[in-house]
C-alpha cells in the first residue's frame, strides 16, 4: 500500500468523533512493540484536556508514529481516546506509567516525542531538548543533519517549545527515566498529506533518525 494511503487509513482512528478518538476506551493509549530500542510517542494524536479546556489534536502525529513503527520496527505509544489527562503536561499519569514500563522492559535507548505546530510558526522543525540536556550533542547534531539532508533546513532548537516543563514526555524521560529524549515539533506544512512532497521529507527524515539512533 502506498504511504499516503497508509497515512490516511491510520488517521481514521484519531479523527473518529471529531478527533476525540474512540471515546471510553480504557486505557486511553495504545502500544505497538518492535525490536529497535527507540520509542516514538504521540500523546496529542487526538484532542486533549489542559487547564480546564479542550485543546485540538496535533493532526497526523499519531499516523506518523504508526507509519514510522511500520517502517523501522521501533516501539510506539500514542493516545487513542480522550481523557482528562494531558500526558505531555501533568505530572505522572497513565500514559507515563505505560511509557516507563516500556522503557524499562525493553531497554529503550531513545524516546522521540512527536508534536504538531501551526503553519504560522517561524520554524519547520523545533527540537525541544531542555536546552541541550535531554540528548547528547553528537546525537542532536545527527538529527539536525538528517533533516537538513532531506531538504528541511529551518530547524530550530528550543525556539518556542523547549520541553522544559516537568510534565512533558521529554523531561520525564530525561530526568526520571534517564533515557535520551527529544521533542520534535513539526510545522503543519510538513505534516500535511495534501502537500505530500513536504510530508514525505518529514517521513524520510524521521525514519532515518530512528534507524540511526537505534543503531541500524
């Protein structure tokens, strides 16, 4: 099946019920296991609840996570049902508990947390690294180099989203689980299947990043 068709098929589970996902499913996340010691996370694949308000889904981040799992055989965790828990904001919670178990049981070496940014943002990619403390410099340079080599050159670091809030997945993994981690904010222009040439650059970049970090 063509990548575009796969992406659209994957997105259906997230766009269900106007991006509230499969309402009432317990637990409100899904896991796909693999063999590569890299975990891709998509906590905002559906609408989420933060500070007494519903926030819109980061569209196509869940589909990207599933596609990358298929392409690389990495591990994957993503939100599948709306709950009052925003995994990338609260301290603790079900999603982080499941993530912890995955990291410990499968000796995950890297966690990549995918997020979506507005097309109006000044960057194509914003890498949140807790200002350089969540991932080793050589690995960060490799990540930037891969994006650049695939034609995504407006790559910032901690520009708008540093992931430094203690509730973020990246902060939790780096500080609590002691695993290298990075938050990747993707501009809407680069996660839009209707602009497939740009979207494909994102897919190829992330696939190469996962394989490199996973030792392939």
